[in-house]
C-alpha cells in the first residue's frame, strides 16, 4: 500500500486531501502493534529504530520507483505516530487483559 501509485488516490468517493497520512498512520499502527506482539521482550529503543528504518526505506523507495509517489517528511512523521500508537495499544492491551 505504501508503494502504490499516487495517481489512483482520487478514484473513490471517500478519498480526500491528506488521506495518505491517515493511511500511513493506520498501516504503521498495525505494523507497530504486530511487531511488538511478535517480539514483546525487545527494548523500546530497538523497536523504534527498526520501525523508523522501515519508514525511511519505504519513503526512499517511493521516490526512487517513479510511480507517482514522492518522499515526504510528513509521511515519516505519520509513520512515527502510527508506530507509537501501535506500541501503546499493545501495552494497554497486555496490561488490561493479561
């Protein structure tokens, strides 16, 4: 989804300006939750560094693939917010249910 061509973003009625940021947050929330669930004993600093490296790599690939997407610093901010949300949702889930 992160590398999907950008021209298709307005083909559906529910598309709006900035939906790509919502998608970045959503995807990285799921990624952050899944990653910490798979490796629950990993230190937060390692978790955060790995997710940020992935975010930077996807942004670089968006720029290099020349498919209508470009590298944006706000996408990395949205990715960071998403991974933190996923991390804290996992921590709250574990605290309340286990």
